[in-house]
C-alpha cells in the first residue's frame, strides 16, 4: 500500500466512524423524544385521575423523574458514541 491508498483508507474509516457517531446521536434523540412523549401521556392521564393536591404532586414528581431518566438515557447513548469516536482518533 502506498501513502495515497493509506490516506484514502483512513478517510473512509473516518467517514464510517463519523457516520456511526452521527447515527447514534440521531437514535439517542429519537429515544429521548419517544420516552418524553410516553412520560407526557402517562402524566396527563395521572393528572386527570388525581383527586387531591397530594396525588397531583406525586404525578408531577414522577413525571419529572421520568424526564430525568429519559435525559440520562440520551446522554448515555451519546457518551458511548462520542467515546468510541474519540478512541478512533487516538489510534
């Protein structure tokens, strides 16, 4: 392999790594949006069924916790993708 072939192969490998990272970010965004949508649906139903302030407060707290978990999921996916992409550059 000459220098031109090695450079072309590295460019192709970089493009593939970038594509996989970008795909992971897109999937993480979709996962977050879906989890948030589901949490919002359950929250609305719980608020409608709540009969007192305490029940509504618990529904609010549960909704906030569900949103935090959705963000954690999204962040975990993007962190792994970024770590793999960064490791590619170290090699």
